[in-house]
């Protein structure tokens, strides 16, 4: 018998469907939509996750993401900095929405399509941003091939 531990299989399989995009009739809010499948469910669901622009700005500052991005982009060719900055912001919003979805999954969600509005999990997300700042930077740095710092 092997003494190698069996890796734990994640309870949920989450994939980004699309986003971020502005929420209709609420221009200060952004949304990403994820496909979520729990192992025990027969089928998956779609979960829209919304964040306020103000929360994105606060998260960028409190996590050190803004300062890190400025430094990382400073090493890139000037011709690429604008495009990379816009893409980095989109990726940062995706990672924030993903983090918020993780919080909702930990709290337990039913097997139904749903929307996590901008008002839900605000305090929890703010706390998680500071605790998981490395995760946010790592996602963006990997996608854009920047130094993780």
C-alpha cells in the first residue's frame, strides 16, 4: 500500500464564462459570469458576480496591486504599456469576482443560476483581498507574463 497521500479533488469546478462587462443600468458596476459545477450536482449553473468600481479601486490600493502593476509595466516597452494596463485591469476584476464567488461557495449556494450583486459579500471580499493579494497579482502576472513581484 502506498503512503503517498491522494490529492483532494475540489468540490466545485469553476470556469470563467465571460467578463468583465458593465452592468446595464448601473455603469459603476462590473460583472463576470462563471460556470459552476459541484461534483454532486447533475448539471452546472451560471453565477453572475458583480463588483462596484469603487470596490475595485479600493482593492487595487489595499492589495498593493496598483503599485505592483505600475512597477511591472514600467519594465515593459512603452508601446505595450497602455494595452497591458487595460488588460491587467480586466484580469484584476476577473480575479476579484472569482474571489467573491469563492466566498459564496464557501457559504453554500443552491444549484440554480443566480447573481451575486455588488452589495453582497462586501466586507468579506475586502478582508479576503488583503489576505490573498498574492493570488490576485499572480493571476494577472501569469496571464500577462509579468514579474510577479
